[in-house]
């Protein structure tokens, strides 16, 4: 379902030029006319943590561009347990594979840090793909990367211990979102969300974080995690 713009929050929204500048960070081959096509309707919404962008089984009438904030993309397993597949941040688009294949959404997406998200209808996306082969190639590369990441995750689940996977996830979060000036990860996750990335019970993540803290690999301040010893975490996670 297309997102509706909240007129009461107009002042916080980016204009078309700002949206185009952010989009160009990831997709560099659109001219001004094509950018206008993409953001002409500017169906954007300011969303708070916990807001659902789309859910598994929804009709995919378009995709979503993340202007700011952080989203999680996940599947729901037995008893409603989430398995987080990836995170999306500023400059990313999500839901485009289901939109292009004209199939119901195969994942769900939820806001974990307040976000501005813009809806791109199918007809706009299709026109860009038809008119701009370089844009099409960028979408293909993005799809290939997602498939590669999924293959790596399947291998890790089969061959690595929970301890190894947690250390690797902390390194991935550091590489994706960076550290602040005090070396804290610039993404704040609940222990349950960390468990849903690693693929284990919340209790196991709490125990292992405590173990990493006692070993001097990390420090913990509420939900914030400070990376103290990168090399040690890489060794534990088998990240080279």
C-alpha cells in the first residue's frame, strides 16, 4: 500500500532536489527528467520506531526509498519469531524485487530508528528500468549482493557457533553503520533484535554479550555497544 504524506509534518520533509541528491548516492545514472519522474508524487511519510512499512503477503504496488533512518527487513517464522535478513539505511530501496515480479511481498519491513520513507509506484520504477539500462544494471547488482549475503548467512548458520555468529554480526554492524567518536555502534538494537539477526534465543545473546564484555572485547551502555577490541572480535567471528 502506498504511503500517504502527513501534511502536518510537511516542514520536516525533504524537497524533490534533496530526495534526488540522496538517491544519487546509490543510483548515479539518472538524469534530471528521470529524477522528476521518480519523485514527482513525493509520497513520503515520517515514521517512528516500530512502524510497519509493509508486511509479508501484502500486494506489492511499488517499492520504498529510505531518505533517512534505519529499517529492518525480516521474515516471520514459527510462533511469530522474526528472522532479520538485513537493515536498510539512507539511500537504499526496499521491496523492489516483489514489485518487479508482481508477487506478494515475501518479507516485512519495520522502522527501528525514526525514518523518512518515500513510496515509488510500480509504473515509475518500470519506466526507469525501460529507459535507463544503467539504472537496471544497478538494481541487478543490488539483487546479486542481497543473494550473496543470503548465501553467506546460510553457510554461517550451518557451520558457525552462536558465539562466532554474534561476533561476526557486531563486525557487520560496525562496517555498515560505523562507530561514533566514542567507538559505540551507530545503530541501537534491542537484545531481541540482535538475537533475531544471529538466529538464536535472546538469552543466549545476553549471555554472550556479557562474556564479550568480561573479555574486554566490548563495553555496554543500555542498548548501545562500544567496540573495544576489533581484532579479537574478528578472530572470534572468523572475519578476515
